[in-house]
C-alpha cells in the first residue's frame, strides 16, 4: 500500500473545504427561502443577515397562499398543460428522431440541416404572435402546447440513441415482415427507455418553468400557469393578488406580504424537486446513450 504524502493530505483537505463551501453557496439560498416562508412577516423584515431557522415559526403564508384563486387555477392549468403536452411531445419527438436516424432516407443531409437550422434561427416574437392569433390559439392554453411540440435538441438526443442500436435487430424484424411502426414500438423504444425518460423530464421541466409564453399569449389571469402567477406576484408587487382576491381581507394579505412570496417560490419549486430523484437513475444513462455518436 502506497503511503500518501503530506502535500496530498493538504490537497485533499483543501478540496474538501472548497467543496463544502460550494455546497453551502448552492444550498443556502434555497434553505433561506424555506426558513423565510415559515417566518413571521415582521420578524423577517427586521432580519438583515443570515437566516438559519424561521424567524418566529408561522405557517400562515402557506395557508393564505392556497386561498388565492389564481394559485389554485395556476396549478390546474399547469397540470392540464403537462397532461396534454407530454404525449404530443413524446410522439412527435420519437417520430422525428426515427426519421432522422433512418439509414436509407433520401436527401438526409438537407433534411437534417433544415431541422437543425430551426435550433438557431426563428421568425421572432412578432411573427410568432401573429401566427398564434391567426390560428385562433390566442388566449388559449393550446398556445402554450402546440408551438413547443418539438424540441430539436431532444430529437437529436433521441436520434443518436436510435443510431446506437445495431441494424441487425431491425433488419431481422423486417425479414419476418415487420413494418416501421412495429420496429419502432416493439424493438427500438424498449431499448432506449432511459433516453425517453430523460427527454420526458426535459419537456416536463420546460413546461413547468415556462412563463413567457403565458404572459404573451394569454389574456385572462385565470388561465395563467403557476409560474406565470408566481412571476406576477413577485414582480408586480402584489397587484395581481389584490385585483383577484377581493374575498380575502386586505389586512390579512399585508400581514404576510413578504412571506407569501417565499411560500410561492417553494410551492412552485418543490414538485419538480420531488419528481426529479425518481428520474435521476435514468438521467445520466439516458444522456450517455444519446451521446455515444455525434
């Protein structure tokens, strides 16, 4: 057994201390938000330094937050978006990837170039808005679903994973009379399950965190997804709360004015943090499978 020198111990100690410091810088802001969301509003405002535990434990911000109609409608809208968008995202991405991965596809290079071109250039915001309005999707949740049906980046990852599958598997199935749908559904997709789990996670997080499209394409506040509601409350200084929650006493809102913001951040973030660990086992494997070939 080789003995470690003094300089190696010093180096390891420095690395440990440095990584603890990095972990602290990464984790503490979220920990601060958790503590602030359970604090009393007056004590939180008087606290000017670090916050290591709630300043007067109080869950009033959470109970008041769920009384806001916009928060409830925001969750309902985002769940509808996820339920409607993810199957569409999955089907279109898989079909696009299967087409691009085909060995005998005519004009394959121009087609791949056209698809890749859309990753770097778009029509812009104004043409997109006019297109959404002309299609009758303005002020509809479908305006947040249909335009983002395909992510070229996710399609490229899926395409690369499909290209890593030996051609002999699909060729033997075709000799037995299988068509493209059978080969795709029964042979290819089961072999790239980790990659599929990753792209579904990508799409879900993208939809969950999206707020810009909702601000542009939705006019009614009760159609906003949860992240757009959160943005409105945090940026517009509670104007949207006071305008849409006349049934809640103004004094009660002012009592938790600061802690409500932190509670909303937790409410908007925790669902993703809860789901992510269950998909983590597929994450690294799926990305690696989709990156074997360039």
